[in-house]
C-alpha cells in the first residue's frame, strides 16, 4: 500500500516544479495585478483578456501554443537553444512553463482583489507622512493585500499540481524527466494499474489538503499581525 | 502662518467648492454643516484631491498652481493630516504607526519622540495592538503620528467626532495646548461651535462650498 520509490520521486518532482512555477510567476503576477487594480489606462482591457485567456482556452490548445513558441524553429526557442543552450520543450522546464502559464490567471485575479480591498485612504495618509510611491507600496499596499496574495499563491500552486493538458503537449510524459502526478495518474489508469492510481490519488488529496490548510494558517496569521 | 488659497474651484456632487482666502491665524477653524465642502477643502490643501483651478501657497511654498500645471507631490508638502475616520495602519504596531513619518529623517528634523508621547499621554499604548485601541486612544495615536512627522501645517478633520464628552474634553485640552507646545499652525474642521470657540483664533464659515463669513469664533458662533 505504501508508495513506491518511483511514485515518491514523481510526488517530489511535481511539488518542486509547481513551487518553482508559482515562485516564478509571483513577481509578474503582482506587477500585472497592481495596475489592473488601481489605474485606468489604454489597453487595460486587452491585458485583462490576455491574462484570462489560459483560463478559458482548452489547456491542450495552450500547450500547442507553448510548443510552437518554444520549439527550436521559433524565434524564442531558437534563441534559447543557440545562445543560452537552454532546451525547453520535452524537459522539466516545459513542465514549469506550462504550470506557470496555466496558473497565472488565478494568481493575478486573487492578487488584484487583494489590492482592490486595500483602503486607499491609508495609502494617502502614508503619503502625507512623507512616503514616496515605492515606500507606500512596500509598507502599506503589499502587506495589506497579503491575504489576496497568499490566496493567489495557493490557487496558483494547486492549479499547477492539477495541470495536465498543456503539460502533456509541451513536455510530454517522459518517465523520470517530465512525469507529474496528474500525468502518472492518467498513465496508471490507462494501463489498469489501479493500486498505483489510488495511491497517487491519496497523495494528491494530501497535497491539496496541506496546501489549503497552510494557506488558511497563513491568512489567519496575517490577520492577527 | 500664511496660507493663500486663491481661485480654488472644485466640482463636488451638489455644488462647486469656490474658495478665495488668505489665512494668517495659527489656529483657523473651518466651520459648517456636514456636506458643506470642508473635508474637500482640506483634501485639496493636502494634495489628495486635484482642483480644477487653484493657486495654493503655504508660507511662500507653492503647493498648487493649476495655471502652471504645477502640483507639489503630497509627500513633499509635509502636511499632518488627521482625518475623521480611523486611519491607523492596521498591520503595524502602535509604535510603528507613530514612527512611520519619522523613518528616514534625522533627529534634528523631528520632534523628540518622548516629548510627543508624554504630551499626548500615550506611553502606556505603545506596545498595544492597534486593533485593541478605543476610539479616543486611536485618535491620539493619529495625532501623535502626524506630529512626529514634523509637519508645516496640521489639517484636522473633525477629530473629535464620535467621542464621548469626557474623552472629548481631554483631547480638546491637548489640542488647545498643541500649538503652544509645538508651534505648528492648524486648520481645524468642525461643525461644533463649542469646539471652534475652544480651539480657534479665527473661523471661516462655509456653506455650499463658499466662505460666507469669517472672524472671531466667539462673535460669529455664539
């Protein structure tokens, strides 16, 4: 009943790539959510639509777009391969990219709500006390939006753990290299390895439970501060 | 103090705020009913609202000149703004709230921390959680935070609203002494004639966005 070493490896790999993808998109998510929450500017609707796109596009279609974007025949893929020696497609990097792109909209939405809920009068008072924009953002807006940010991190991480469609197209399902929990569950079900599928299912539930529990704990702590 | 507010025009929901006054008193009251435009006037002076037209100068320092499209950034105006709503930073301790406007300034630029704390009698509150403070305690911390930033001018927007009579008397006493103690001029918004008479040397009466009279509070409001 206990998971096999191979299954533990898959769990570890999934957690690592999902944590990495969440970490990578966090600064970008905050940078996009802030102007969306606070300002009116030309092109805002376009940016909102583009950010939401991965949420509504079929994940496989997003995967195909990423495959085109990062293949060696594309400008970006060629540049990464030729000049930086970085291969993305069908490597762990593709798993990170797919998870990042698919979870980005959820992060932005949640962080944006966090910023919208900050009382702007507090920011105004901080300015009257001599604080510049950067200080107001770092010492008032960001900490007061922390609940939204924490919730966004959790949602993005959970979405990344559950990612399947885009990953299988852009990263494939290469044992020991790109196989994630979701891909492995699909694989074991396909092959009729029910015991393994259920073990991985239980591990998925534990990870999801742990993520939600941790987030609730962090949100409570941030509220108590 | 010399505060010049010239050709100020700002469209509000029901009327336009149209003010043209030069103020010289160290403690000036802005008196009027709720919705007369008093808070909007303070917000324009603090730089929190942009008027359609205005030229505002404090002791020859230009704050706003719409003709030149010039507006001094809020952080450089050095205004101690004390709003009527609770606006302590909820995620910071009382001490951190008090020191927010001090950070980055040298000791010579600011009032001594201990002096402000003892004047406002808030030493026992320093280690308290902001959310555990009563309304009166809260308001004294807001005043202390503004004072510690060493402002050029204090803008007080009905700071005693919603306080009980006893607490009001305590803070009123402190506000009366505040100018003598720290030498900072203040604009004091209120709709309570007694408060205006207690604190202010001069009062402007505002109605529907216009100054309808000005003078000695005891004569105008009695």
